[in-house]
C-alpha cells in the first residue's frame, strides 16, 4: 500500500510542476496556444520592401499607414525619404518587436482568465486529495513483523510517503497562490495595464532604431564630405611634391625638406584609406538596418534642406504639451510613481505605522515622486535645448553661406588673374580648393541643421528626446 501511494505522489509532483510551468508561460506570453500556425520563412530583401503603390507613384508604409514616401529606391541606393519605411519594414529587430507587440495585442484576457480559473480548480482538487491522503496516513497502524516487532521497512515507506505528500502539498499551495494572484490581476486590469506598458516600451524601441538609422545616414553623408576634402588635400599635396622635386633638382631645397613633404603626403594617404574603411563599415551597418544586401557599397542621397518657414514654425511653448503627452520617459516615470503609490497604500493597510515595511514603502513612494519631477524637468530642458539648436544651426548656416559668397568672389578674382597670367596655376588651383572647402562647410552646416530639426520633429511626433 505504501509503495502504491508513493507512486501516486510522484505522479502528482510531476503534474504540479507542469502546471506551474504552464502558469509561467501564461504570465510571459499572456495567452494560451489554442492551435499552432506554420510561419512563413523570412526572405532576403534587396532595396526597399515591396509595398502598395498608389496611382500618384508613392509608396504607403505597411507598418505605419501614415508613412507615404516616394517610389522605392533603386537597388544599391538609399534616400532619406525612404529610410524610415525601410527600417520599419525590413529591419529584423524592428520586425521582431512588431510581432511581439502583436502577440500581446491579440491576447483575450477573458479567455485567459477562464483558463487560469480552470487550472485553479484542478489544483484545488489535487490539494484536497493530498490533504485527505495525509489525514488517512495518520490513522494507519504500521504492520508488525512475525516476531511482533514493528516493520522498519514499512515504517520507512510510510515516512517517505508523508514527506512526499508534504512536498507536493506545498508545491500545489504555492501554485494556487500564484494562480489566484494572476486571476486577481486580470480582474483588476493590472495585467492589461502591464501589457500596455510593454507595448509602449517596444514602440519606443522601434523609434530608437529609426533614429539610429537616421543618425548613421547623416554620418555616411559627412564621411563622404570629409573624403572629398581629403582627396582635394591629397591632390594639392601631389602638386606640392611635384614643385618641391623641381626645386630640389635646382638645388633650392635639401633632400630632408623634400622627404618631409613626401612624408606628409603618405600621412594624408593613410588618413584617406582609414576614412574609406570607416565609411565602408558605416555603410554596412546602414545596409543591415534597412534590410539591404550587405555589400558596403550602397550610396545615400543628399537630405532635403530645411526652410526658414520650417525653422520659424518651431515653438517651444506651443509644442511642449505635445511632447509631454507622448514622451515615453515621462510615461515610464509616471508608471513607476503609480506603482510606488499603490505599494505604499498596501503597506499602510498591512503594516503598523512604525514598522520598517511601511516606512520603506513610504520612502520608496517619495523617491518615485522626486524621480518623476526630475523626469519632467529633464524633458522640458532637453526640449528647450532641442528648439534652441534649430535656430542656432540656422544662423550657422547663414554665416557659412556668407563666407561661401565671399570665397566665390575671391575665386572669380583669382580666376581672372590666372587667365591674365598674373598668378601661377598652383595658386589658381589652391583658390579653387578653398572654394570647395567653403562649399563643404555649408553642406556640413546644413546637415547639422537638418539633424537638429529632425530631433525636434521626433520630439513633437513621438515624444522622443535624444
């Protein structure tokens, strides 16, 4: 009889473990699997993902229908207009977050609560059975051996049965408590609120991927700009080396001076090679982020210019409320504050005024209030700086454009002098390089203005402040 009971208890122990595992899965996924589906394999994409094209020749984003962009980019090319759509529709990390969000959104909490209640009923039945078994063991008289002394073997089996019964009962009671808490959380809406918080966090994660891709896009443009400047410097150094070799042949400079000039060219060449490697690495990262083939050769097009009308429309006072409402940082801080306040209310009910549990909960609640206030201040300060950066970079662009206008006039004068034979060809080419450098400075300033304005747009559009 004892061995039979031991077998039953072992089976119950295994069954209760499986129920606990099922409960954990339910808490993690938020739904029970009613049927299995066959997932289509992922396919590699080249360039932009296929998307519906309207009669006007524009493409509408699949993940975000509000995203309407120009036609898909040619293979091996990326435009800023298509960047966000390609990241949201092709980036594997963004797609994984999207599917996780969809899994949370399709959860039927009424059905989930029903499943958990069924599991709770099963656990309670098993618990009642174990308790009845343990009560029965208390009334059993251990059989004696033939000589009238108690049987040590049977007594050991009986003790093992009691130990197993106690272990299983403890496991079942723990699982029952967990199920009751999970059901109570669903009834109160706590589980649904946690799901909404998780979705909000994952949406913010997707936005961060897009922002990272935009930043990388601008980095590639600036690397192209820097490379053009280094190539001009290398060409100018080649001219200098040629001139110095001529002067050396005429005995005007020493061999050491010539070697120093040539070494300067080597350093410039080395810097250009390093820049090319860095640029290839940045392009590869960008290709990965938009789901393109990894070649390191994808080209990017210039970003659109920010107009004065766009800059003049930036208004800290009118846009701040919009940023506050959409900021995930404020949302997370507010959620933490609400949780701390709820814990403090529970502590006031469960513990006395002078207990350490209640005091700790009160301090935690106060800390959460300070944290939220600091988050609000940080949000306001960062958004103010964001708005200020837009106007500041516009004046920098104007200053660089003014310097470019002066350089253009200087170059026209040098070109006229060169045509009249008043200056050497090297002086003329040096003036042309100065003009290109001034143009690059304007381009860089416009990139900075564009980046600042995009930061402002992200703040107003999604509440994201970086």
